[in-house]
C-alpha cells in the first residue's frame, strides 16, 4: 500500500459514500431474479457474472441437469465458510477449476492500490468505526472475502450496467458493463464478510450491503437462490442483523 497521509476529509468522504449509496432508491435499476423452471425442462440455465479488477463484468451461462441443481441446493444449505462454497461451485462447473481464492484476493489488493485506499485510511476508519458487539445493525470490513446467498434480491450496480444493458437490448450487441460499486438489498439470506482487516461478521435474514471494488462471481440460479456471491471486496459496509461468524 502507498504511505499517503490521511486527512479527516478522506475518512468522512469514505463513510458518507458508503452510507449514501446504501440508501439510494433501488427500484429504477433493480433486476429481480425470481426465475422458475417448468416441470418438463431437463436442464437449468445458471447465469454467472465475473467481476474483474478493471471494473468490467464478464457474463456466461452454465447449464446443469435438474437433478444436479437439486443436489446443489441441498449442499448449499449447509455451507458455512467461503472455502467450502468455492469448492462446491467448482465441483458443479459454475466457477472454473483454475480459479484460486489467492488469485481473486490479489486482484482485489491490486485494485485497492489503484483506488489509493491506503493503510492510513483503512487504519483510521477501522479505529473510529470498528464493529461493536453492542451495536448489532452495522458492520464494516476492509480487504475482505465476501460469500453467501439470498432468496429475494434487489441489485444496484453503481456504474454502467443499466445503460449498457439498454444499449445491448436495442442493438443486439454484447458490450461489457463496467461497475465500481455493488449495492444489494436482500431478504431471506445470509452473507459473510471475513478474512479482512477487521473482525469477521455476517448479516442475515434481511439486510443491505455495499461493496467497493468487488472482485469475484455473482451467480443467479433459478428456483434455488436468485443470487450467490463469492469473491473479495476492497471495502464492505453492511446494514442489518449483524452476527458473528464461526468456523
């Protein structure tokens, strides 16, 4: 990390950025993923989005048999740590086998340098706004892993996803989206923010979280979970029922 001097204005800017983005209206660009599968279908199409360090998003489709998807559903219910979730997603061919946690983490660290998120900024914010066990509705973490799933999800990427999506739909092209901030409101889910510079924490049942500089994968699986996340984030802010993680 670069050793720049931290100003009070920098800390205030970061905190206000997270809080203001977290409460922005989501209905204008929401993408509900409430797919269902007809009984006579033999395969399920799973949408996968790969978020990269250059803020681009690569999208592809993986087809699985209905039986494998049902089996995956049962296994996902018992996932309690990011390592096991990543292994399971690889096992079913949803994430390439060659992708390593260390690789995703390094991409995130490189992005943190590019964003000039210095050690001084992180240390100052951490000291002032450390996760407090007495206040269980807010959580922060930096340079952390993100994983989890939810049933009902409203996504709001902060960037060009919505505009690029409209252009592609009218022109038939496949232009790539570019996003920096990922904001999510979820119902009936659980997400963990771990292995970062601050204590691990999770947010469950209902919550809102904002990720600055997310590197990793977002999957949409019909009738199992509209959204599954696996990756790393430069900075994470969550609002909801904050809980400790154990593994």
